C-alpha cells in the first residue's frame, strides 16, 4: 500500500516538473519573440525602412496571437476528447519544432507562417498541465501544484531576456565547432526548440488523469463539445467571468510594460529603458507574486480572497506608476515593473479558477481557451489605448482609464464566481 502511494507521489512530482518546465519554455518562446523581433527583422528585411520593419513586427505579433486563439480551442477540445497528456506533449512538440524552423526563416511570409504554428503550439501547454495537476492531486493541495508550475514557468521570460542578449556567445561557440556563423536571434530560437525537445524525454513516467480515464469509458458523456458552453446561460456567464478576471494581468504586461520604451518611460523623462529589461523584471515579479498568491490561497483556503487583494494592489500601483513617477530614475522604473509584476502575479490562481469552475468533460476546453482569450485581449486593450490617445487624452490618462475599467470589471466578475478551493472536480457538465 505504501509502495503504491510512494509511486503515485513520484508520478505526480514528475508531472509537476514536466508541466513547469513546459511552461518555462512556453513563456521563453512567447517573450523571446518580443526580445529578438527587431533584430531578426533587421536581418530579414535588410535595406527596408525602420517604419516598415516595425509594422511587420506588429503584424507578426498579431499572427502569433491569432495562432494562440486557434490553438486554445484546438488543444482544449482535443484534451477533453483524446486526453490531457497527449495535448501536453503534443503542444510542446509543435512549438519546439516551430522554434527550430524559425531560426532559419529568410522572409516575412515564412516568418508569419512559423509564428502562427508556434502560437498554436504555445496555446496548449499551460491548460493541459494545469488540468492534469488539478485532477491528479488532492483537492486540498492541488493549489501548490499549480503554484509551482506557474512560478517556475514565469522565469522563462528571464531566460529569454538573458539568452536574447547573450546569444552571440553561443553563436561563437557553434562557429568554432561547425564553421557556421549564426546571428544572435537564430541562436535564441534554436535554444528554445532544443529545450522543448529535451522535455519530451521526460514523457516516460507521467500519468494521465484518472478523471479523464473514467470519463473515456462513458460514451454517454459529451466530451469537449463547445456547444456546452453556450447551451446554458449560467455556464456561458461563468465562462465570460473567468476570462474577465485575467485581463488586468495582460493589461499590465501588454500595455504598460511592453510599451515602456516608446510610451511610458519617456512620459516620465526616462529615455534609456529597454522593453526586454522591463519585461524581464516584470516576469520576475510575476514569479514572486504567483508564489506568494499560491501560499496565501492555501493559508486562507480561498482563491477569490487572494485575487481580490491582488486586483486592489494592482490598482494602487498603476495609479502610482502613471501619475507619480515623473523624474524617476532608471532603477526605480525597473523596480516598479517588478512590483507591477508581483501585483498581477495571480496567474496560477486565475488558471486554477478557470479549471475548477467546470466539469471534467469540458475542463480542458475551458482551461485552454480562457487563458488564451485573456492573452488575446491585448489587441482590444491596444485598440482602446489608440482610440483614447487619438482623442488627445494623453498616454497616462488613457492607460489609466483602461486599467480602472478592466480592474473594476474583474472585481465584479470575481464576485459572480463560486469559491473553488477544495472543490470536488469529479463531475460532468450536461
């Protein structure tokens, strides 16, 4: 009996390690594109204007986000129909291969196709990992599992920033062995692809969710049917509320941090801020925030109370960031990026809530689609920001209006969801 328990514990530990490493590479690739986008396009579009290169960079980002929206639906449905484990490793394989190919693209059209494929691959790993861990661990302790996955995974952004800036060292080493000279951006994509493929070696020893295995035998249950989300008004409203509570995270990352160099640092009189560095410090903060929020959630035995605290903290910080940072130093700016990341470090709780709100037969679908719709909200946020600034409201006020709107909306949506700490997940949506 004890041997069986020890074996099960080892298998759960392996599962958490694989999911955490997979999310690490997932975030690495997602952030990496932003880090090396300008460098790669300067080589691929050599001789063309910076304005055109910038335009193509935004186009490629939108293509990647489109891939993630498609992938969220595709992997989610497959996870409920074919299994969580197949999706976990299938998504890792797809984005790893896309990374390797990406290192050798020579034109924008091919670049776009590869980023679309990479986006589809990137969309499946987190939802599959969280669903697997949520259904495999005990209902009282599963929060620790999701906390470890997201906390470690967020550090992939730090790795992307470091490799993106130091890839030339690896390129020189490759040249000394093969005689082939690679650009810095090519090396960073190759590193991401190789890391992902190495993860596939850990497939042995991982286990499929027993909830899925039991459901698989029951042919009377609809599995991965998107129509279930729309058949019931209550289920659909719950689905929308889950999306809304995650939007403030990507408001901070996608608008405030990723536009540091062009918009918000100059607003404060700072002109030597790099987006890659700002993103790195933000993701370090996200990792710290996820660790703290996970522990708090277990201590308070509540997901909702902790998310509410984090949303209020975020509101206080964006107020400070946008209106009380005039003349700030470079170090203070990066410190604020770290704090903003910490304040929005409830991604693990958010994804856990998304998985725990729904039955086993559509849990993978919701756990995959909800985070990717939140990521896709960046386009809506940026569009809103552009419309407000066009009205001469100003960058700070425009960003603040958008932030306050989505934080208040998130607080309302949170109030409409049930508390899921310790909830039994062995049930179906009908």
